[in-house]
């Protein structure tokens, strides 16, 4: 119970900071809607569904990257990261709490992005929604760890995309496949496996990453 309470406290802290500052979430919402509108006018008339789904995932991945770039900004700017590391809690709880907060932000963005995509490009089916949810878990789990690694670098704005985007490719493949393939279950199972493996790896390695 103490571990879970630590996670909830840390996640609640990030959510409250964002509600007060209103910096990251509005930027993510504006970015994803603007990107979908631009893609709507840029996509040639008569383009197939695969192209449209690919554009959805491009918008979601880069919107998530925008949020991840700010994930550790409050701790970095206030010098609170050292205090979190020294706090009497399991260090993996820091990662899990931050991941939960990032997932909450991304979920809010997707609640706006998916209806906007349906309005601009066509309907959104259940397989697409399931793929987005599963991919979001992987994006937040991996992205939060990589953002913590990049936060210590002076070139963090360059380092984070270089680390994150290659690891996001399987999520895009799985998400697009779940949306357009008649065998969506296979791609959803692939996304679930990715989430399980990388969540465990990130949870286990965060203590060593944050200590460096």
C-alpha cells in the first residue's frame, strides 16, 4: 500500500502542477489538432485508409514527444529532482507516478484527437481505439524513462527524439496494423507484449538511470 500511495502522490503532484501552470496540455492539444488539420488538406483526395491512419500516428507520436520533452521540466527547473531521488520511497515509484501523469495528459489529448480524426478522415473503429490505448502505455513507459535520461543533458531537446523515435517505430507499426488489418488481434497482442516487456525493463532500470 505504501508503494501505491507514493505513486499516486507523485502522479497527483504532476497533475496539480499542470492544472496550475497550464503549459503542457494546451500546447499538446493545439499541436495535435493543428497537425490533423494540416494533414487533412495535404493528403491527396482519394488517398487510401492506410495513409490516413499513418498520419494519425505521426500526429500522436510527435504530440507525445512534445509532452515528454516537458515531463521532467518542473523538477529540473526547480532543482527538485535531487530531492525526489533522496525521498524515502522506492525510486521506481517516481517513474511509475510520472508515467501515470504523462499517460493522463496523453489520454486527454487522444480524447480530442480521435474525434477530430474521425471528423476529418473518417470513422474510428474499436480496433483503432484499442491500438491507441495500448500504444499510449508503451509511449509513456518508454518515453518517461528516456526523458529522465535526456533531462540531465544540455542538448536534451536533441537527445530525447533521437532516443525515443526509434523505439516508437514498433508502436506505430502495431497501431496502424490494428487499424487497417483484418486480423487486428495479432497487432493488439504485439502492442500488449511490447508494453509488458518495456514496462518491466523501464521499471527495473529507472533506479540506475536516475542515480547517474
